């Protein structure tokens, strides 16, 4: 790592340049997208992805209410209005069936408002859908593909947590029109500071984003539109290129740890098992009431290659459990304690508690347990034993 950083210092090329270009080629290859554009953060990547996908001031973009704030604030920064839709209760990813209803409702409203001849298939101003691949598992991209075709909207992936993830064998980042990744220091592939990247299969969109990240400037000191300074540092690219060689192995180890957690939870009798891998001969049930187990695991989509940015459970008496674990020096985190539609800054949208009940319930129950490549089986065992002790 130090050698890579020294290489940048020796070159004196600190912003963009050959390191960033090399990283762009390598990330494009990893995701299966044709192009990648390095930028300053995942938040910046989302803004670039939305603007390149055609989102303009006055538009609306459908997204999940259960994500990090940037999924929605980037929509606002593009001048558009977020339309929050609830999540699937199993995976906690944006619920495609609810998005479909939302699109149909809007189409009906348009039909009343607009002259038949002017009416387009796409609900007025509804430009894009932004699914988030939450915790490292892709949202239902088959369903979103169908919606994109039926309603003529763009799909922009928030793949910030999903580097290396796949849907039906295709890489996250190659599934939408554009996709945003974050290299924030806690991510599976992380920089030594802030950094992000956007991927796309459309070279013209990549070119647009290269200009936008550099003050809308195709040529030095000539500006065609209002961009911003969203450039990536070469030192971050150099660090990321070293780590990139390890990401497949690190993701594999995360998957192994998740399988160990699943197995130990099943053996503990705390859970009724994740929706897709419940075993029929599960007999331990001293703690678990099969209808209302104290711990529930999230569902895994069979089409998804999950990279377990987080291993998240849904827990009864979640906050007490978290304190119990903290007292035993076991770290945990809540992603996310308040859904986006209830954030004070979005009160102007007029949504209230009870409007998106699945997200609201998830916010009360989710708990992310320790998850990183170097985790040992003994450590996982001690986490699950401590949870069992709490509920015993
Ligand atoms: C789902 C999601 N979207 C967007 C972001 C924003 O990324 P960054 O922190 O690099 O700006 C993050 C990470 O923080 C994230 O988890």
C-alpha cells in the first residue's frame, strides 16, 4: 500500500490521471459494465448517475425509504423529488410490486390531466427508479427491468454496498442505465478516505459524467454546463487498485461467515431460518417459537450473489440486545434507525408514520452483527452464544 502511495507522490499527479484511469478500467471489468468514471464519493457518484440518466429539475425519482440518506439526497441535488416506496419484508430491498402500483397510479392521474394525444406511457416527470442493493444483495433487477421497459423510465442502481454482487450472473453496476459505488472506508472495497465510482454501458453517458465531475468542462477553462468538483484523488485510486486484487477473496470469506452465522443461528434455535434456506428437520426450539422467533434472518433471493456488506438480523427487543452485546464488547450497528420518509428534512413531502409500515418496522428491528473478512468462526460463535444468552 505504501509503495502504491509513494508511486503517486513520485508522479506528482494527485488528481485523476493514470491511476484513476487504470482503476476505472479495472472496475469496469469487475462489474461487467462498459465504462467507469471515478469520483469523489458514493454520494457524488449517485448524483452523476442520476444526471447522466436524464434526471433534470422538476422530475421525480422513485426510491426506497429504507436506505442511507444519500440515496435520496442525491435525487434532491439533481433538482428532483424523491418518491419513497416501501420495501419487501423479506429482503428489505425496494418492493418492485409496490413500485409497479405507484407507476400505474401516476399513469392514471396523468390520464385525467393530459390530453390523450399528448399522453406518453411514462407518468409525467417520473424519470427514474433508484433501487438500492441493500447490505450487498441486489434488488429484484428482473422486475425493475420489466418496469423500465413498460413505463419508459431509467433504472439507476445504488450499488454503494454491492461491489462484486451479482444478479442472475450479471454484475451489480451493469444492470441499470448507470450505477453508483462508494469506497467509503467501511465498504467491502474501501479507500483511505472518500471516493466513489459510476459505471455505465453507455459511453456517451460516461463522457457526460467525466465532464460533470470536472465543472462541466470538456476542455480546461471552457464550461458547457454546471458541473462541480467531484474528482477522485490519485492516492485513493492507487490504494483501491491494491485492494482490488483481494476483493473476490474477501467477498468469498464474507459469504462463508454469513453461512456460519446462518448455521449457528439455526442450531441455537433462535431463528426459524432465512426464507430461502429453512431446513425441514430443524428440531431445536427451546428458545424459538417458530411463529414468533426472537431472531429472524433476512431472505436471500436465489438470483442474487450476496456479498454481505452487512450481516443483518431482525431482533425482538433490539435495543436491549444491542446494549447487552456492547457490554460484552461485541460491536453492532443499526442500518437504519429512521426511514427516509420520516426524516425531518423530508417533511415537505407530507408522509407520516404508518405510511410505509415495512420500512418502519425494519427500522425498529434490524441489527447488523460483526462482519469482515478476517472474522473467525470462534468469534461468530461467541456472538451467537451471547445472543442466545440474552434471550434465554
Ligand atoms: C446505500 C448507500 N448509498 C450511498 C452511500 C454514499 O456513499 P459515500 O459515503 O461514499 O458518499 C452509501 C455509503 O455511505 C450507502 O451505503
